[in-house]
């Protein structure tokens, strides 16, 4: 009886398709939650607030990185039980500018670290224990942060750290499940309502639709052969409303 129960459980776990979206309340995160739910995936949203479309919400609390990590991991474990997810997408983040003499330089840098580095570190930690073997972990970098960003130093610092974390997570002895694929997307500008509000005069034909990212993540999740090499920094470039993926050379 125990053996039959074990086999049924293994069959069920293989049948259940699940993803987690860190930043599931933001513009891109909400698109991902809606997209995967429409395809009958189980979806967990991790964010400061709840996404009503998600099957499960993990609402982030705590003032320190350790506090947030412990709480997210604990609530995620309760939500998933022994099941593991096929993919975890970290699309949390934000933007703030300023150079070294800006009065908000330190404050903005602290915020950027919390929004980009903390969320990426926690995502990696959750993936280490709750991602299926051969699963997918995506982080979010930025094309401008491949070089100096004097007008947005805190943002550049944080995204550069995410790029480095991606490489570390793809190296040997990374602590992730076997055959995990780690990809870091580097958008230029995503076509979000907030970006349209604050950059109303921009050339929208150079902005990447959120639906493109959702379709790309679906492809990577369902077909391991469609993924770029492990540890890739993947530029998402849109020109004349046509979008392509381009790997940053080593």
C-alpha cells in the first residue's frame, strides 16, 4: 500500500505544473501570473501585496534580508508542501537615479539593493530547496548596467550584482538542484503603464511588450532545449516593434 501511495504521489507531482513569480504584483509580474494561470499552471505570487489571480500568495514581511528570507521560505514551504515548482521568475525591482553628490544617493542605493539584490538572493535561496531538477530560475538585470551608470549609481550597482549572482549560480557547487538553468534577462525598456506615464514622448517601437517576456518564459519553462546556455545574460532588444534575444558575450 505504501509503495502504491508513493507511486501515485510521484505521478501526481509530475503532472502538476507550477511556477513562482517574485514580484507578482508588479506590471511584469502580474502579466506572468495571468499568463501562466490562463495556461492552467499553479502559480505562487511573492510580493509586498497579494495578487488575486494567483493560487497562493506569499506576502513579504521583515526589515532585514534575513528576516525576509526566513519568512518567504517558511510561507513558501507551507504553500508547496513536498511539491516543487518548474520555474521561479524573479521580476521584482524598481528604479531610482542619482550620482555620488545627489542628496538621495545613499537612500536610493539602499532601496535599489533591497528591490533587486535582496529579491534575487531570496529567489535563489527558495529555488535551492523548492525547484524541480532541471528547473528554471530567472533573474532580472539591465542592459545599461553592463557599464558605468553615473546618473543612476545605486541602480547600476544593484543590477551589476544581479549579473554577477547569475554567473555564480551557474558555476559548479552552486547549491541549486541538478541541471537547473539560470537565466538573467536584460531588458532595455519594458512597455508598462508606468513607463508610458513618465516617458510619454518616447519611441514605443523600441519598447518590449510584456507579452513577449511571458511567451519567452513559457517557452523556456516547457522546453529545456529552448533555453540559452546556463548563466546567460540575455539582452531583450526591441527595434521597430520586433523583439529578439541576444546573449552578452563572456
